[in-house]
C-alpha cells in the first residue's frame, strides 16, 4: 500500500492558512484528487472547521482547544487513522498559529503512521505586513521556528504592502531559511502542483536546540515568543452591530492578538464571519453557519472576567443574561 502525501500548512495567527486551504481544496476537486483535512484550532470553539465545512464536503478531523504539538499530540495518530479510512490521495494539515511544524513531523515518524503517510511539503505562511516590519529574528521565537522548518514560504496579503518591500522581506526570510522556495501572493492563491512537487530540503539537525526557550521566556530582541497564548470563547447570543464588535476588539488591545467568530448583525439579520488580524477587521456573510454565534479571542494575558465585562458593557446586557440566552 502506497503512503499518502501530507501537506502541512503552518503560519502565525491570521496569516491566511484557512484561505490557502480553501483554494487548495477547490483545485483538488477540479483535478478529481480526493483529500482529507486535519484541522488544529487553538481555541475551544472551532471557527476554521465551520468555515471549511461551510464551503467543502471533504472529510475533516478537528483537534480544538490546544496545540497539536503539545496538549493535543496524543490525539494526532487517531485523527490520521480516521482520515486514512476515507482513502484520501492527499491530506492537508492546518496547524494552529503557534504550532511548531517539526513536532508534528516527529509524530508522523512513529510506527503507527510511518508506513502510511509521509510529509510531502511543509508550507509556512507569513503576513506581508508583519514580515515587512521585522528586521531580524530571535531564533527562539514562534515565527523563526515556523519559517526555518518550511520547504515553501508563502508571503500572503501582498496587497497590504508596497511592492518595493519585497526584496527586504526576502532577505529577512533567507536569513532563517536559505533553501525554501518563496512565493508572494494575495488572497492565499497558491498552486497545488507546486506544493506536491516541491523539493524537500534537509534541515540542520542541531537547529532544534536553538529554538528552546528559557523557563521565564525572556527572549532577546523585540520579537516575543507566543508559546503561551491564552484563548477565550465569548458567546454572542444577541444581534449586534459592526461598531459594537469593532469597539469591543479595540477595548482589548494591545493584548488581543487575533479574534474570529460568527455573529448576527442587526442591519440585515444575517450571520457574518468576523475576523481581526493585526488591526484589521474583516466581515463576510456566512449563511452556512447554523450553530450558536460566538467569538474566539486569542491573546496575551487576556482576563476572562474583564473580557466578558467589556462585552457586557458594550452590548448593554448583563453577563448573566447573555449566558442564560446562550444556554
């Protein structure tokens, strides 16, 4: 029995992994390539799986409320086994934004999987605005781990930066990873054939040691490690306005790193997918969502009580009443 190729999608929070995955699924369907998805969501409420299920019928295994390279590692083998029962020709693994791809690759070398799957390519996405503002990396940061282990690096959302910054971004990336192919794109557009035919590079075996953080996580330079982000799920059982949600996100700054979820707007009674990446808020009608509206917050030292209180103040509803409606 031939082994199934696995494409690992890595990248920091908000880099556009799910958009890339949707594009790859569309191309797979056009080419009649059967696929499976293993989705890892850091938050308790799985936003990305809802997005995928709303746009595709591809078999999906979800690992939420934790990172597959640590707390969810024990569930990885079973998830692969469930997907393999559907006889996919390729498996896409979308990691949470803080995951280290090398940890997942190590799990795939275990006896339960090594004869059944193999890593075809590790693809790391970066946000063009983020990478263009970085001059150097501390080798222990999340960004550095994800970039250095990649076979292909996609600089996404190029429409948000000036094209003259392309050479600067390429130089910064190559300081970490000289061998990876670099693709500049917008809207997560990348060719599946490229990822299936990318040449895997041999990585230095001693690189892992340089990624280990100290116990107190005091890192050199100005790039923090995001290994210990927290996540909070906020129920949104009432109709809201865009202004309310955007004001809410603003109240949680600068600790709020990423936010995403589904809400119903007063204006047209429709369900919207709302996402915060950096300081940008995007809205998209998402009629396929049929569950209870919620927003997942991901950040550093976000206090749950404060997060609920801020939301309660903005929508002018007591917390207890909001929770009772949700139940």
